[in-house]
């Protein structure tokens, strides 16, 4: 029974991260659409991290995606 509970908890947390990635990508996209005041280096880094986060999400690496997108959001101040 404990193994079943552990498996269910793991699947639930994976699903939560999977749903979190698109929300973070949308926050980044919405902020970028407002032309934030970033220097060229920061803008390039945000775009790189955003693309990498989406790639990780599509590969099923949701925790890595969330972590990567968080770095972009930190640069953007969101």
C-alpha cells in the first residue's frame, strides 16, 4: 500500500510540474511582449533560457524545465 501511495504522489508531483512549465513560459512571453528594459546580453539569456525550458518540458524533464524557466523569470524580475 505504501508503494502505491508513493507512486501516486510521484505521478501527481510530475503532473504538477508538467502543468507549471507552460504557465511559466506564458509569464515570460507576456513580459517579453511588454519590451522590458534589459540589455542585449540579458535579453539573449532570457530567450535562451526560455527556449531551453520549452525543450526540457517537451522532453518530459519538468523539474529541469521549471528550474531553467525560473532563471529567466529572475532576470525579468517576475
